[in-house]
């Protein structure tokens, strides 16, 4: 693996760590006595520090190092953490995100607030540790950081020449001598690593001749935390017939600064210069990786002619049992989980998904093939049936690979709620439900922005202006915002609700008329009126705040959700609150479609948009001068859109009562699409359109049908203006 | 027993794991005044289970230097499987 590949792994894993930081901070704020959360946070930051420095991301390494110090102070202190300290943590996470972009993107400017935040962290550290005047300046802190490595260098020299000669004399034929410097971090026991583990494994790799244990800085018993490692360095003389790589493998789960290996009786002094990849600690997620690596070792052993035992990997040591004082060490026990995970490039998943799409199309070819249909051989038909079932099974399983729980997305909203409620000075309680509901991974990123906008809007405008107003309305002064995900039909529904003042229907309508979005002469349903608030530039807010009120937010929601082939529904009751429901297809790659025929062409209408289809009787079809045709469906007048005319397919004008009307609902309201015939419902694999067709706004994609022909997928939002 | 008081002497075992060390620390931290010596009960040392035990013994020694801990005081301990262990305490 070359350095660039390692860097990519670092970027990927660091992104995951950074994304989790503010979630963990907010979880900790909710449960401040839970030091496990703080330790978890610390571990993430610690890993980030080590990796950032390995790749020369010095600014990131420097900032994270100070942040780590602050976290370390708090995890070892019983001091209650005040809200402003949580604010500092969260601000630090924002800076980390910015510095990460600065480093990875080779940007020229550090994020604004970098130095300011660093100063605040330093001030907090000084306040927390006033007695230690040596940590007075940032420069000092930085020096101390650099010295982490100097200590190691010096320690390696504390073996005397006599000792070196002595151990060299004890070598047997064919053995090499390695000097290993183990410099485990203070949290190594938390992480499941103990010097004893490495001694045990090294004794299997070779013969441990001697070891020097530097026990200089062990505190007195009242200050000692037995679960923290104070042992500075251990220098181990190992005699072995195995290679340096085999010895290095023993320490592969440690941070690179935690060990150093020199081959003493080698002519060339080799120094490891290649930065080690991120060696995540053996906490929950990493455990399975270890299992996989173990399998690899076994494989290597089986394939190898060399008759030597591969070194075992260090397993986390046993931890204090539940009745011990610390809860912190429980995490590594999750390693016992039987499930294992493998990281896969999403591009490979997409390729697999495409291949399955092709398989589904090929299967449809078979199903539609007349010659095959005519075969009256039970054996052949049974085999085909089995093939179809297996294809469906594979399709479902591959689909499930792309599905991820919406939990992470919901967790990110905790920060949004916190920031928004703080800005507008409202007390808000966030209720999350259905966080295990799974959603297509490709939608996750695009979903964040719409959710953020709706939530900010809910806090700023949805909830009453003040606690007093809520109390006056007979409500608890703390407003509730609910995030809920669930399956609805074949779709995913995400609800964002609040128990605030509700939308003032009349105010929205008059504003819409004022803005020219609505007409005074027309009748609108509640749903249509509420949908006006999602029009570009629409805002009924009397004042503009930092977080909403400019009328840009909800428009972004609509655009974002449309891109995901979904739609937004709004329900509201004045005085009781408002609920936005985002309906999304299960996946962006396959949709449930209704196949319809118009002018001898096949089109697909997404099932999500269809309300019903029917053949109207002549007496309910009306033509209004200059306004076109309408159908009166249960006292609701719906415009009729002739598909053949809309798409310029031909000039025919079939009678509606001899055709089929498909009633659909778009953002602009309901309307009826006139088609010649309904063919049936089918799951179709969406194929992007080529350049020639991509300009057709009425078409959103294409799909290959069972007979090999291509059918176009209609973009309902653009069919009726 | 992994640690046991015998008069003013405490006998401990190298079989202690990290959780046992935590208990040991909890047990001994307020009783140092009554302990004069700590002995490791194993006759021969083969392996150890956690280095946390060694740092606790050194911590005890740092807290009460007069306390006799031959395992630490001798500056060197030979382990059958792990070679010669030398304590460096400046």
C-alpha cells in the first residue's frame, strides 16, 4: 500500500471520526455523568491526532492535540462541565472540520476562529491546571508535543553499551537482535492494550532476553488511577529468527508513536519512515477488522512454506468486571460481538448494483420472450421460476447493502437543534423516533440540508416566540420537536413535527396572493396553501433572524427533496403545531413505476406520485374556454394533461372517456394525465438519459423494459405548470 | 486469593489482571500504614498478567519508601518466559 492509498484511508476514517465528534459532545451534555462518552470522544480525537501528524497535517495535529489535552483534563476530573465549556468543545469541532478541509484541500487560509479557539482552549487548560505554570503558552504546549518523540529518542539510549554487548553475546545462531521501545499512551489500558499482552506475543515470536522498565513518573497511591498507564518506556531486547516485518506485525494495532523497533545486529540502521496507516483502537467497530486480519494470517501461514508460527495479534486485555469502579473499560468488551464488517468502496457497490440492474433487465427479457413463454415444459418453467426468485433475492440483498440506518443523520440534527434553540433563546426538546429505519446511502448526504432547514424553521417560526407565549397557550414552556422515520407503503417517510403555533393559513394565502404566487379568484386546499411556504422567496416572518426568515430555506428543501425523487407534505393546525413529512423512494436506483402507453410509446409514472387511475364518464369531463379540459373527480376539478400533446408525440385527440386518466399529485397540486392505456406496475432500474434527452424537463430518466425497448420516466413536477 | 494480608505483610499474586489491580488499589490505598512488606507468592516467575500491577507496586513504594517490596527493591526480576526485567527508577 503506497502513501497516497494510506492517505485516502486516513481521510475516510478521519471524516468518520470528525462527523461523530459533535454528536458525542451533545450526547455527553445530555448525560454528563457518563464518562464513557467522554472517553469515547477522547479516543476519537487521540486517533485523529496521531494520524494527522503521520501525514504531516501539522495544523490539524496541533489543534487536535490541544483539544485532546482539554478533553483529557475533563475525563480525569470530577469537575462539572458547564454549558460554556460544551460550547467550546463544539466550536473546537467546527474548527477541526475547517482545519481538516484546509489540510486535505491544500487551502491557503486556516478557518477563521482557529487562533481564537486555540487561545480559549489554552485558557481553559491553564484554569484547569493552574499549578502547572510550565504550560503557560501555546508554544510551550507545542514544544511539549514535539517532546513526546524526544523522550522516546532519549529512552532508547538508556541501554548501556555493556548491556548491548551482553545481550548480543546471548544470541544463538541465526537469531537477530531487536531493540523494541514500547511507549504506550496513558489510555492504553482503556483501549485494551497492556504491556503484558505484547510480552506474551513477543515470547512467541522469539526470546525476550531483557527489558528495562522506566518507572520514573509513577504517582503516589492517592493520585494513581490504576487504569491509566504511567509506565514511560519499556526497552525490550528480543532475539528472534523472524523478520522485522513479523515483529512489526505484533504492534500493528498501536499508534505509530507508541512503539519503535531497531534491528541491533544489522549493518544498516533502518528506520521506518513510511507513516503507518490509522491504527484504530480495538473498540467496537475495529474488533471485526482484527478478526479479518487474523484470518489473513492463517491464510498466509497455510500458503507459506516457512515453518514458523505467525505472530498472534495483540488482543485487548481483560478489563475490570462490571462491579469494578470504572465504566470506561466496558467498550472493548463489545469485541465479543459475533458480527463482522468489511469496508467497501461505494463505487464497487454501485458497480455491483448496476450489474444487478442488468440482471433484472435480462430476467425481464426472458419473462417477455414469446418463444420462452410458449414452452410447455414443466421442468423449464420451474427452472425459470427459480431463476426469477433467485434474481429477486439477489436484487433485494444487493439493495440492502446500500441501506444505512437514518440514525447518524438524525444524530447530526441534535447539534442543529442545540445551535438554533440557543440562537433564538427557546427551550427545545428533541424527540427522535424510528432512527433504525434504513435509507439508501446515496440519499443520506442530500437529506441533511433539507432536514436542517426544516428544523431551523421549526425552532425559529414553528414554536412560539417565547416561553411565556407557550405557557399562555396552555403548553409546557419547553417546545417539542419530533424527528420520526418509518416505512410508508414502499417509501420512507421522515416527519419533522413541532407543537408550536401552527401555520396561519390566511396569512400565508394573502402573502402568496401579494407575491403573485396565488390568485384571489382560485380556491385552494389547505395542502396547496401550505405548499406556498416552500416557494422561492416566500416568507411570512415579520423579522429576519440569523437562522431563518429570508424565505430561502424551505425552497431549498423542496429542490433538495425533488432531486431525491421525493416530495414534501405539510400538515398544520393553528395553535397545535406543524408537521412536515418528507416522502422518499426506498432507493434512487430502482423505482416502482406504472407503465402507461401513449401514442404507441411506453412511459413510466413513479408510483409515489400516483393517487388513482380511472376512466371518466363523459359527463364529468368539462372544457373551460382558454383554460383547457378538466375532470370533476368527486367534486374536485382536476386539469387534464394529454401526454401525447405535451410531449409532441402526435396530433391525435382521443376522447377522455375512451382513454385512461392517471390522477397524480405534484407540488403544484393534483392533475390528471391522459394516456391511451395502463400497462401495469413494475419495478424499473433507472438509467440516466444521454445528453440529447437530458434537456427534456418532462422526462427524468429512462429504463430498459423486458422486451428490450426503452421507456422514459415522466417528471411529474414538470408536466403541468 | 490474589492478595491477602498476613499480619503486617501482604501477599500478592502475579496472576492479578487489571480488574484485580483496581480492587487491590482500592483495598490498599488507605491501609499502607498497617503494611510493612509486600511479597509475591509465586516461587518462580513465569509470566505476568498486567503491567498495571507493577506500576501500582512502584506507586506504593513511592508513597511509603520504607515498605519492603523485594520484587521491586531487587531492581531485577527474572521471568522464565519474559527474560530479565530491570526496573529503572531515577
